[in-house]
């Protein structure tokens, strides 16, 4: 599980995980170079979509960007769309990436967790929407556990759970 992440990936990715999360279930590969043409972007956790100003800012430091995270099965970006666009705009054909081997529900959890903790954080509305999505996928999860993933309080999760009927 998450504690079996290779040592070469742990440093760049470890900052996003305080401790292993055995419930994610998937594995992260070592950092690899992936052809940009193979990568897809589907939807967004962000209601406002991509931020062109953030992409331009990232483009200025392209060589120092951490790897993006891609769902291996679908080659869809889990984390790093803005980094992908910055590298893409530089004319590069490949990008540093870590491949995630979990299922699509686990990929969504990882996307929320990573995007709630770094870079351009998710808005409050985006985190609440993600929490509602996860309540539907994981109704058995405690309020505290969900709160830890989405970056909300357990009281907020409890209120969302009551309103959604989950």
C-alpha cells in the first residue's frame, strides 16, 4: 500500500502524506518520464477550471516542478494539471510523473488529498463538493477521516452528511 512507495518517490510525494493511508490501496511508481501526448485531462476538482496565471507562474520554474501524478489505467492526471500545462506550453514532449495503480475511486481520493494540501489549494466550495462525492463513494468513512482528506472540519463533514442523507 502507501507505505510501499519507492524511496525515490517518497521525498517529493511524502510531504503530502503525514503517514501512510492504508485505505488508498494503490501504489505509486517511481518517477518516470511520460510522453505528454499519452496523458489525458478529464474534468476538474475546481469549479473555475484551470488558472492561466498559475500556469504562467509555473512555467517560469518548469525545471523545478515536482512530478505530476497520473492514474496508470486511464493515463488521466490525478494531480498536476497546472504543471502539465506549464510544461506543455514550454514545448516539451515528456513530463516527470508518478503513476498511481489504484482504482478510480481511490484516484479521486488521492486527487482531493493532494489538491487540498499544496500548490493552488482547492476552494472551500470545491472541497465541500469533493466531500459530497466521497460521502457517496465511501459512506462508511468516519467524518474525521473524510475531513482529513478534504481539508474540512469533521463538524462540516457531519453537516454535509446530514444534508446529503448519506
